[in-house]
C-alpha cells in the first residue's frame, strides 16, 4: 500500500483547492484501495506491487488527477469576464486620458515650445502613458483574478452585468438590503487605482508636500473602502455593521476633503515646475494655473457631494432596516 | 484524424450534460464514488473517475447532494445521496430530458 499512499500525497500537493483537500485525498485513497482489491480478487490472489503500479498508471499522473479537482482553470472566468472587459476599457481610457493631460501640463509649463526639451518631454510622456496603461491593466487583472477566487458562485451571474435590460425585472421588488455586485467590483478597481495614484506609484507632477501630509488619512479611507467592498461581495447583503462602517467612512471622506478644500496649495504645480516656466509665457501659465486650481476645487466639492449622498443613502438604509422590523 | 477528433469532442460534450442527470437519478440510495461508478457502468454508462469525483463534489457544493463518511471493512468511504433540493430538481430535469429526447427523435427520424 506504500505506493498508493505516496501517490495520494503527490496528488494532494498538486491540488489548488482551499478546503476539502483532506477529503479528496481520503476519498481517492479509499477508491484506489477498492479498485486494487477488486483486481486482486479477479485474478484470484492478493494485491502486489506490480498490480499497484499498473493501477496507478491507468489512473493517470498525480498532476492530471489533481487538475480534474482544481476549480479554477481560468484566471478570470466567464462569469465576471464581461464586467472585466467593461472596467478594463474604462480604466485604460481614463488613465490614458489622465496621463495625456499630465503630459500636456508638463509641456506647457516646463518648456519653450518646440525646443529640444519639448521633444524630450513628449517622448518621456508617451513612454509614461504606455507604462501607466500597462500597469493599470495589471492591477485590473490582479483584482479580478482575486475576485474570481474569493467571491462565491452564488449571485454573480452574467445577467448581473448584461447590458440588455429585462422588463421582467420591474415586476420583482428589489431587496433593499441586497448589494449591487457590479458596482462593488468597479468601486474596488477604482479605489485600488486611486491608492496607486495618491501613493505616486504612477508619476504625477502636481502633488505638493502639503498633499502628501494627507496621504496616510486618504489611504486609511481607501483601504477601509476596499475591505468593506470585498466583505460585502461575499456577504451579498447590507447589515447594520456594514452600514455603520460605510457611514463612518463617508464621514471621514467628507472631513478630509473639506480640510483639503480649505488648505491652500494642496494640489498645484510644484515649485520646481514653476521655476522652469520661461518668463515670456508667465501670463499664460497663470491662466492655466488658475483654471487648474478651479478644477481641483470643483473636484473636491464633487467628492464631498458624492460622499454626502452615499452617507445619506447608508443612513436611510439603516433607519429603514429598523423600521421594517 | 481530424474527423475522429471532432467526433470525440462532440460525443464528450453530449455525454457531459447527461452525466449530472444520470448521477442524480442513481443517488436515491447511498452510494460511494466507486460503487456509483460501477452502478453507472453496469447500466451501460461509462464515466471516467476523473469526471465523476469532481462532479460529485461540485453537486454537493451546489446543495444537490449530501455526503457522509462511513467506516466499512476498515476502510473509510464517503457516501453520497441526493438532497432535498436535489429531489426537487430531479423531476424538472427528467421532464426537460424527455422533451429533448422527443424533439431530437423527431428531428433525426
């Protein structure tokens, strides 16, 4: 029986399942022993090693056997693939767009038009766009591969992400506590990319030291958001605890964004960039800088409004869940 | 060569769908994996171990089967039996199957 034991252990090594590994090994061992016994009976003797070898040979290599049990032959399976494609497109377009803006700002602020520095920045910028797009795609793939492996089959179906609207869905009254999985996954992806951006994994020339002081706080909010979303994906429904976490998180967002809104020079052209502006175009630069500042202001206000809406939504959900009881 | 390969593939696809129904129909009484394999084979349906065991686990994870370990002849065996949910599903599957058979018989006649 030694060989069967070794064989079973070898299959176990190749299993990629999280739970039930021992069960599989135990079941496989008992099956192989049954088969061996049956063969020995047929041949009218007791099982010997040659018989064992023959049996294991027929059963297949441990690697092959383990593969039949391994639940995820896909990196990203068909169930979430449509959503993956949709989000990948959005992420690629928005990062390429964002990095192009960054490059244009650099071109305007750092060089006299068409000088040698101009082509240099253009070249660097295009390289930067390419590498950012590639690493952003990497993040999206990574996040979806994790979701593929951690979120249970139940609930997520192709229909959730189907663009075709089904009139029958009107008839069903939606459960007010159920979560929108597509929305959650999108939120995880964008929060993750947000984390990468504010921690300057991509090159962003507009963050000041003042901004960097806020980064740990923003990180805390973003990480909470991702953890909460992953938890909700698994749980599929909102409950009191998750709603309270959500409310606290949105409140934190509002506080941080408000403080940043009233802190001067949080996001601006850094001193080095300003140094490089040639004298002649300083007036134009001032206009660009002002437009940029207003853009930043609007962005903070949008963040505060969105967070407030989310906070109110969560609070209403919380109150309703108690009044319904 | 290519022809036999595509024939094999089509046959494999055809059988794959049938196996779930066959397994559910044979698990009204408790069976362990190997005894179920022989039960199916005795009735003319040859199923590969590499197909059957993972399928049993999957059906159990879906709640259509239940399983319990029993010690028999000093050997632990995992016995599978159809669950309440599986029992509810089986008649629907049978009806579906009968529909497919009658449509295909007409089509192929």
